C-alpha cells in the first residue's frame, strides 16, 4: 500500500552524498538552471522520489503555474513541469491569485487531489480550488472552487491522518483558523472539526507519537513575524496556547511557515518562505530542523546544515563538515574578469566581470576534498541587478552546470553548487559566461573539506 503522508527525507546512506546540504535563504538552482519556483509549497513522497509542488512567482503575484519538482534527496531538484497553468479566463485566468498548492493521494479513488487558495487580485473571493491528477507530477484537471462550509478561505494546507482521513486547514479571516474534514473522495468539505478564533494563517500540521502540532503565522502580509505552534492529542479539542518555536524577535529567521516534514519518529523539518514582496520571483526558502521534546518545539538558525535522515533522536540534522574558504580575488582570471570593490565581501573585494562580452572567467584551483564525494559548495556572491544573473560552472573539466544567482542588492548571499569532487587537493572549479550575459561578483567559495 502506498503511503502519501508528509514526505520523509530519503536516507543518504553513502559517503558520496554525505555532505549535500540545505542552505536556508540561498539561491536554489534546479535542473533547468533556474531558481526553484515552488513557493507556498508542500512535499509528497511517491516510491523513492519526493515531489515539491508550489507557486511559480517568476513574473510576480499573478498566477502563472503550479510547478512540480522531483528529488531523491530533497537537496537536488529536477524540474518536471506544471500541474496547472494560466488559462484564458476563469479561476486560473489572467490576474488571478493561486496560492499554497498542496496534494494528497486518495487511495480509494486512486487520484491525486490538489487544493489551492483561489482569489481575485484584490483578495475579495477567498475560496479553495480543487484539481485532480492520475500521476503526482502530471497534468491536473481543474474541478472548480468554493468557500468551504460557506466560510472564507485564504491561506490553506492539507493533512492526511493515519487512517487516511483528509483535512483542510484554512484561514477564515472573519472567524479564525479552521480544521475541516474532507469528504471520502477529498473533493469537498464534509464537516467542521475545530476553529481557533485567533488570527493565524499559513497553517501546517504535523503528527508524531499521537500528538498533533499545528504551526502558523500571525497576519502581517508579506512581512515575517514570530510564527507559532499549538499541540493537542485530538484534532477536535484540547489545543494548547500558541507559543513561538524560533528565537524570539527573529521573525522565524525572516520566513513564514508553508509545510512541516517529519524525519524519523521524533524529529521534523520546518519549510518556510522568505518572501521578497517587492520582487516575488527572488523569494527564497528557509528549511531548518525542528527539535521536538514532548509538546515543546524549538528551532535554531543555521547558515547550512546536513540532514540526519535516519535519526531516532529529536534532531533532524548532524554537524556539517568543516569548510575551507577560497577567496574570489585569489582565483585566476580570464578574459576581462578582475577585482571589484565589495564592502560586504569577506575581504572587501570580489571577483567581478564574470561573463559579459569579453567572456570573463574565474578559476579556483587547488580545491581540497578529503573524500571523493558529491557535495554542496556554497558560492558567496553579490548581484546588484533586479533580475537573476547566471554562470556556467565546470568542475574538474566536466560539463557546464548552469547556476542562478538571485538579486542581493549590496548584500552577500549564497547560491548552491552540488558537484562531484575528487579526493585530494587538485580539484578545479571554473565560472564562465552563459552566452554573453553577466555572472555574479564572487566573494568566495565555501567547500566541505571532509
């Protein structure tokens, strides 16, 4: 029998993938050479693959696509396609809002059922939309939209309990946050299960060892806040007072809840969006391990972390390997690449003019790895444009891998390169042009040494 509960992390059983890392807030390049466009997303496991299903914000807030990506490890993502795309009119037409898509598998009907927030550009309709598909990452057929039990529905989520019962988690602006029981085929809502009168949105529900944990966000628009959680042993009663789980005042490390993934019997991972309201396509993802002890949940911040995927402890991460820094200005330049001033960079200087009409290149030689491994290299960079920059990256003379670099203003951020390194100190990483476009200004590389 297939299990389509909230997805577990796949085990990284060999040393060849032991240093693949999650980098919260960084540019996350998928197989198509573009930053992941799966905001407000959920994850569902089918066989040995994990599917990330979320909003495409490439062109801003108006609906474009519900995108689907697959991964064997939740670090390296392949763009598969769009479940739904903009139509000429109707709920999915121009200037429409389609947000927070989530998918459950209905074992009785053998259909994948997609729920999403459907609205006008003024957010005046407040409905849920429903679509169905025969395969998890194929084309879906749109069924229609409605207000569940006659109530408004904005931010929403889905939850499937151990007995296969489906639930809609829905923010009703007039009354509060709701849990509603779905019909047996998941296509509509049968009954109300619970209502919080509190103003909470962005709901995500986790169950571990008989305890339910509801996570959510206060209502502050696109701006982050200190997200909260509550617990109960019953979906219909007994919920505790809301409490924060990240550092107080951190605004959940500048993010908003979209989903929670269990890892083993006692741990879980928070999946959040770091919204950039002025340029939504540049929004990133904050994924961090949660620590759960009884009914207490905490979450620490991290620049990057290695998932502990077989854990039976209360932590979903292990200590990341030691890293060696390779400064951009110490690399070898080709074409017109040269030093540029960078006040936010580690040494006040970055490797600039990568790409462009003079085909600037930056070569990092003598890169060390203690083992032959596929590993995550953090590329620290600056991109002062309002749109992404790109670079082709070649590792040890291999095929070019296109990396995206989101806008950063004058700040330094990270883009992740997942690459096969040789054991020893003779690895070479080269950054070059994509066509005649400009690449980023490179502050430094941070390479796991072991």
